[in-house]
C-alpha cells in the first residue's frame, strides 16, 4: 500500500510584506485627508473683516493716543473704587481738563459706565456709580472733546 501524501504548499510571509507596506502609506494619507476634511467642515475659520484697512488705521490711532499720554505723563493713572464713586488721579501730570471715562463691563456692554467729568480743586476726578463695583472693569480715559490722548487700565474690585 502505497499512499501518497500531499504536502501543502507553504507561501512565504515575506511575499506579502512588501505589498502591505506599499499600500499602508497611501491608505494612511487617505485616512488623514478624511479626518482633516471632517475638522474643516465642522470648524470653519472666521472670515477676514471686510473693513480690515479701517480697523488697522483705528488701531494705529489708538497706539498714537497711548504714546501721546505717555509724553504728557498721564500713564501713571491711580484709581480708587469706593461704594459710590471711582476716584481717578494723575500724580505725574498737572492735568486740569475734563476727561471722558469709560468703565467697561467685562461681559455686558449695556452695563458700561460712561461719564465726562471735571477735576476737583485737588485734581481728583470722581465718577459716580450706582452701587459698589463687584467685577473688574476695563477703564479707558481720554480727553473729552479732542481725544488726542488715551490711557487704559484695569480696575479690580476690592476684596472683602
């Protein structure tokens, strides 16, 4: 009895490694493109402002105003917040003109406090408030009619 046994054909693994490696590169690029396209569709960039030139000129004007305030010695503005007023002084400047003050609310522009005030005899500008300020405010001070200079600061509420 002579039985013939068939030996199965063994295909070497190395025969399939190179095609797999060559296919993996382009396949990973396709997957990365699909992921990138998903993020682009889900999170589009904001459009560039149509009046970017005007906005740039306004920024340059604000920088010139800040520089002018430094030249006049107004950059060392001192502020004190009380229950019924915000007191502003300029210790390094003999300023005695009216000023335009904006106490900008951090979230709601309707809660901004705007006032044009004149100094007292001692050079203190008093901005009346309805109640004690409990949140920080961005303070912008300019000369009232001309707006030739500008000072900005942050008013932090007193901690109890």
